[in-house]
């Protein structure tokens, strides 16, 4: 199979099909692993207490439900626009399409901003606190933008290296946990303790709130579908890659949560932006904290790298469908990377770095994506009537139904999230509405209009 695609409409060179099956599996795993588990474990513990494993177990189940819908849709429509494409094909409402696409993009940027904040937090504090955290976060984003501009092959290869590093870090946590269990260390009684007082509604909202925040650790598999035009044989490659990726990371997360609660009191975890570092220090093994902190820095770097990459590819996909101005689809002739998209999303990420701390940005990411996931799970059912000629994965109908319900519940006020998360999300959506209106006016001035449905590119 050739990995060199023809130019798309308008003469811009197409993206290069440089990602094979094994690389995609590592890509998905690397996209999910990172900031969520390394930085927000403590915040989740603060919401639920010692039963830290439960929100991650529930989040694992919810992620699998929605992953099944994404697998069906990316196999059916292997293009770069992801959720935006699926929304447009299902509902044919350009305004809704743009809002969904903008929410996905903003979720990636808030996630990258959370990673940038995590990079400049307690893990870096093991080495230095001489440089202002905000400055570090901005330089961090700029460095990742430069790497993305060099090319998808370079970025994905960097992702593979960083994925192996962050897997090593989590393996260390698992080894520490095994040693603690065999040595009789830790407090097993913590695993059943809930931070919420009382029962019933208070306990329900506590668990749902912790699950919604912990779900931030699972996001990433949805980003990978935006690499469909850079993947070899996506209809066959994606099902295995996404299910293996979610399965591996979900299992690791639940085990890490069990170990964290077993070895460290939830109040200590809650007070740290580097909670897994506290686990290393309490584990009983003589593992250098600085070395683990370095591994954690690589892990959050990987999260930000992938989120910046995916947001820029989403801009590219939307531009080629005329949902965003065509200029957003401009590709560097030699590097064949979406240069305007990379610059645009990097500037937005720099702006978001100063809008909140890790927990707030992580919860904003989860909220935006849970809303998108509800729409995607409905879209997969609506699009069952749209037949395609090629073979693709088809998920059992009950899974997207349960996926939509669970996403809506976790996005609702039952999840007991801070009001500033809703405010930040509302401001971002309002910005999206403004951009949609401006783009609409530009298209009308040129005698064009947003297409009723995305035009297929051969």
C-alpha cells in the first residue's frame, strides 16, 4: 500500500500516511497515558477519599462504551475531522457541527494547558523552583509547537519514546505496590473509605464528581481518529489499536489507584500536584524521587505533545470541509504539516495556561468531552441508516445507548464540579459561536456557504 496520498482539493498536498498498526497502538496508549494519572490522582482522591480506585474503574467502563462508537465511525468515515464529521453527517446542522468541533479542539487545548501546568508543578520542583511556573509552561508549549512543525513522523516517533518512558514510570508504581503488598505494608482499610459524609445523594455526587474528574485520565483515544488520513488502512487498524489502548491504560489506572490509596493517605495525595511522587517516597523501595520526577515530566510532555498535534489536525480537517476558513488547512510543502493550524492552537494553549490550575483545566477537559461523547454516541445510531461499501467494525446497539446516558450523567450537575468549570466552558463555547458567525459572514461575502454535509475528498 502506498503511503503517499494525492493532493486534496485546492492543490494543497495531502497528509502523509506514515502510521502503521503497531505505531498506532503505541500512539493511542501514549495519548491516553500522561497528565491525568500523573497529576490529577490527588484531586480525585480529595473528592472520593480512600476508595480512589472506584472512580477510575467507572471511568474505564465509560471510556470503553464511547470508544466502541468511535471505532465504528472512524472505520466507516476514515477522515481527519473526527467528531465534527460524524456530527455533520448524522444531523446535518452546520452550527452544531462547528460547536462540537470547537469543543473538541478546546478540550485538547485545556488538556495541553493542564499538562503544561503539571510540568511546572511539584515534579519540576524536585529540581528547581527558580523559574516562574507560567513562563515555564509557555516555553513548554512553544517547544512542542516546533516539534509538531517538523512533521508527523517526528512527532509520532517522539510520542513512542515518551510513551515507553511514561509506561516505565507506571511500571515502577506497580512494582512498588507489589513490594508493599508482599511486605505487608500499606493500609488496606483505606480502599473502602469514602471522603463524603453520610450516604445516598452525598455519596453519589462524591463518586460521580470524582469519576468525572478522573475521566480526564482516559481522554485521548478520541484524538487518535483525527490521524485517520495519516494511518495505513484505518478501517482495519483502528479497532484493534483503540480497544487495546483503552484496555491497557484502564487496567494500569485502576492498579495505580489501588496502590496510591494503599500507601498514601488521601489528604496527602490531595495536597500534591505530583501525587505519584508521594507514592514513590512512601513505597519502601529505595527508588530515587528525582528520577521518578524526571519520568513524570516526560509523561506530561507526551500528553501535551499529542493534544497540540491533534488540535492542529482537527483544524486541518475542518478547514478542508469549509467549517473553518480554508487558510487553516494550509500545509508546509516540504514538511507536509498543517502549519497554520499548529500556530493557531499553540497560541490558544498559551492563553489557556493562565486561566486555571491542573484540577480546573482537567475538569474542563472532561466536561467538554463528555458533552461531545454524548453527541457521538447518538450519532453512531443515527448513521446506521448510512451504508458504506467497505467493511468496518459495528458496535452492539446497547453500547452507544449506555455511552450516551453515562456521558450525560457525568456532564450534569450531579457530578458536583466547581462552577468555574462551567464558566470556563461557557466562555469557550461563546468564543466558538463568535468564530462561527464570522466565518459564515466571510463565506457569504465570497458567495459561498457552509456545505450541507462534508464533501468527500478522493
